[in-house]
C-alpha cells in the first residue's frame, strides 16, 4: 500500500481526492458510480429554489479556509452578507486572527458573520496558548459560537443564522491544539440548531456532501435533516469546494444510506449481490437512488414545470486549493 501511495496511485490520506485505483480496487465502484449519477440527477432537477420576485434578493458571499490569505478585493464579490466558515489562520494565534478580522472588516458588505475553524485555536480556551490571552477586536462583525443571530436586510427581509465551529476529531493526538474538537460518536449537534434557522454556518461539512465521501459529520447531517435550512455553508474539506442542491427526500435518503455503507471491498464485493448481504443492501440503495431520482425529475418537468423546486443548498466555501497553500478556489455567491 505504501508503494502505491509513494507512486501517487493511491491518495495519501482521506483529506485528498481518491484516485481511480482507490475507487475501483480499494473502495466501492458502485458507490462512486452512484455518486456521479446522483450529481446528474441533481443537475436535471434544476435550481433548488428561486429568488423571490416580489422582494429584494439577499446576496450572500461565502468564504472559508483562507488560512492567513488576504484575497485581493476584485476576487470578493459585493453583497449583502459576508460569511466566513472558519480556519481564518494556520497557527490560530490572536495576532494572525486579528489580521484576518481586520481584512474582513474592511470589505464593503453590510453584514459580516463568521465562525472559527479547528485551526483558529485562540477561540477555544482549552487549547489557547497561555501567553495569548489578549482580546480580539471583532470590528462590528458577528462571531457565532453555538449561537444564533437575526439580521435585517433591505425590503424588510430577515435571515435567521446559527453558527458553530465544532469539528469531529481531526488533530494529531491528545496534545493537538486544534479548536473545538469532539468525538464523532459523541457529537454535540442533536437538538442544538433553532427550528427557525434559515442559514446554518458550520466549519465541518455534514457527512456525504461535499466532504470527499465521508470526512463530514453524520451527527450534523441528522440535525440538518431536522432543521432543513435553506442554505448550509461550511468548509474544512478543501477539495470539497462547490455547491450541491438538497431536497431532503427519499432520493437523498437512499444516496446517504449507500454512502454510509462500509467502504472496503472493491469490485468483487460489489458484484456479489446474491451472496453478500452487504452487497445486496448497497444495490438496493443504488436502485432506490435511481428510482426516486427518475421520479423526481419527471415530476418536476412534466407535472410541475420550471420554478417549482423548494429545496435547499449546501455550499463548501473553502477557497484553499487542497493543501497547496494557494487560495485559488473562487468565492461562492448565493442569492436568497
């Protein structure tokens, strides 16, 4: 296995995109095929929601994982609300965080909201350096730490936001200085997000969505299903950058069930449908994705027509290009 990684034929860790060999020989070809088909189904369903025509739109500009980078002004679109989903820095020091806050505060957006990430250790008193106790100047920006805020926009519109920087364990041993980590088996999400939340801001992704297939949190995913926010913005997994429509329906349930199944097995296990209960379950999930997905596409375009969708949107807003240190992913803009 080490030789394959050294040759670049397998990914070095779960934070890097899987190679073709990873997908075909060491994981589940069925899983990765269905991930592609699921993306096609989402594309065919069209936009998950449409901006109201009788009210002024709210333009949300989404950032995450800048890691000390100050982007030039022309790379940050203007808007009504700027959201940063954490990992402002690399070392988590107060000085580095303050530089990022000064930069964000200089941007012209009317409202600015941010959460911390695991690299922003100053925010977590349990791992904060003892010689780094001076306070930060948020410069009028809203910092969310397991808390909510309601913001007002033009035309009398309001958005309810909830934010948290908590992340599943990702540090290197008990002496890690990463902030707000938790045991995946003892996640803190159940019942924490207010029912009226329109925009959920977290550092970690929910599991199986823009997270390289499983780095995200299953507990957070369960909470997202309960709340069904219109927009969920996150980062943390740099290679997961992008947006994904969500509908919280049977097609999505089947897809998540398939993605949650054990990863190891390869093509032989996928083909043993009659002999393996695990393979049979995976195939049932796959057929369910196709069945419900096809029905959803037909129902939308034949029965309801354009503009009928009433879903939500997941956005991985990480601007860092993998682990290269280059913040070259484009800034994401969402109109609500």
